[in-house]
């Protein structure tokens, strides 16, 4: 996921030639039933999980069992499905910048969360600490981290230059491994945007937490659809913005 590249390092006014580990960013084109649907700038790992997760969170498929074949050839990823696919607009481009490129944000077109998941607040603190202790981030300073957790376990952790790509990877992992997403929550290293909330709603993930901030649009979207959002999960603190009933802890004071 990275390569060592030469650079000049400045230390207190002096410059030194050094090799620094830099995250690899590559472009992949995704085709569904012969139609180009996506140009993605992403890290070149776990591509099958990325594509399956993307197709799920875009509402193109519901399950990886709907895929007849998936091939990665050079920088082209070709998917065949017998499901009748409705694609809006032309080819999308998902950049490595964390804004992504969402298809729609009309709440009436997004599903409500149906889940009885409840997680103790102290487990959330432990999971956030464990998921975000990424050696790759420490080495390069150039990736986002997303973890998929459930009751008393962390299922998987994905790393990518874009947090939306990493979220797609953990969704793809869940679909490939038969994990019930309604009994999971995601932990992310960056801001909780409306795009991240949208992807969780479509995937049926009932909670998203971050050590970072969130946005008003993400909160409004989550509040009306049953999605729990918690931000600034740092040390022994967190801000719970929507649906706090899923977080087990001391009574409100």
C-alpha cells in the first residue's frame, strides 16, 4: 500500500535527503454488465471487497450472491450480475478526497434502520482505540481507517486513502462472510459526512462513531432514519448526536 520515495526533510532550518513512505493511489474502472459505472481513485488492496461494498452501498445489489462473476484485470474490475440493474446518470468518479460522490441524499429514497443493536459505551471506547491504532497510518500519515465491530468483537479493519472507500471495504467483507450488518457498527478515523451516513443507511448499519467531527446534514439524515451518530470519541468522552438509546451507559445528568 506504500512505497519509499525520496524527499528533502527540513529540520530546524537544515535540509536532509531522506526516503519517506508514501501511500499508493491508483485509478480503477468498474464495469457492471459491460457498462462503465465508476472511476475510483483508491488504494490497490482488497479490491473485491471494495467493489462489492460499493455496489451494496450504492443500491446496485443487495448481496454478493447476486454477482455471477467478478474479475480484476489490470486496472479494470468487471462484474456480471443477473439482477436488473438501474443506474442513474453516467459514469461516476470517486476521488481519494473524502468528499466522495454521492448518488442522492433524498431521505425519502433511503431505508430506515431496523436494528435492536445496543453497545456499552466502554466497549465503544475500547474499539475506537483498537481500530485506530493503525501502524500504516503511523508510518505514512496518509490513510483513513474504518473498522466494523459487533457485540464483543471487531470483525475487520480496512485502510484506504478515502474513508468512503474504506467503508465500502468493510461492507464488502461483511457480505462475503455472512455477517449481519444490522448487528454491527462502524468506527471511522475522519469526519462523519452525509455520504458516510448515506452508505450506512443503505447497508443497514445502525451506528457510526468517529474520533472526529460530524456535519449537520449527516445528523439530520441520521436522526430521521434511525442511525446513531457519535463523534469526538476520545479518551473517556464522546458526543452522541442521534439515537442514544443504542449506547448503554450511565444515566443522563
